[in-house]
């Protein structure tokens, strides 16, 4: 009689353990998927941040943005980079990855083949000035995009984001996320070389 009463209780106990394991198994499954994605990015060289853009090969959207007051940098209009190989960089002072890539932009600004312009995205003027004052200003022109309308026109997914625009105004390359040494040497610099050779 005792064994009969223990059997359903034991089954309920085992059922509880199985139910307790379900969230753990679900978490392990998600962790395995995330690990595989990181493995693919780091080991196989796949760049999950390289989101394709419908604008590649198309003319860049027109820009007519007001200047960043107090920066002593011209406003960002089409005339600021017409006829030049240009890197259009979307940035903000509140964007942590923008800080990470900023030294790379400063080095790129020394490349005489390239003009770098910035779209200051949904930022406060004083914060943007402080950001550039602290880290340096690599931009030949800066346009303020307080409501994100220009970013929408350019198909921005998130910031930082950069577009290489040819002298004829065609978008040649897009990078979502911050530049690092790998994306710089494997992607951007070859695109600059190719564009410069074509020009």
C-alpha cells in the first residue's frame, strides 16, 4: 500500500524536475545559436553587421543639412563633397560604438584621396561639440539631423553607419556598426583603392 502511494508522488516529483529543466534547455538552445553566430563572425570571417543596402550602386540621396553650431565646420550639402570620393559617417555623442571607431576616422582623415563628412544623428548640439572637442574632428563637413529624416533617406539601420560615395555620387560601399581593424583593412580600404583607381 505504501509503494502505491509513493508511485504517484514520485511521478509528480519527476514531472516537476522535467518542467524545471525546460527553461534551462530553451536557454541552452539560444546560447548555442548565439555562439554559432559569433563563431561564424569571428572564425569564418562572416560580418553579420554588413547588412546589404538597396542603395549600393545607386545615386546617394541629396543632403542639405544645417551646420553643427560652434564646430567651425561647414554645413553638409551635396556641394560639400561633389566630385570627391567621400565617406559619409552617421554619428552621435551618445553612441558608444561611435567613440570606438573615432580613432579610425581620424586616421582616415589623413588620406588625401578621401573626404569625410558627418551626419550628426538625433544629438544635442552641446553634446556633439563636447564629443568632437574630446576626440577630435575628422569631418570636412557636418550636417545636423535632429529628427533623423536624412538618416531615413539614406536607409540607416543604426549608428554608427558609413557609406563610401564615389566622385559621381554613386554609393559604393556601406558599413553598419563601427569600423575596426578587420573591416578597415578587408573592406573599406580595398573599396577606396578600387574607387581611386577607377577615378
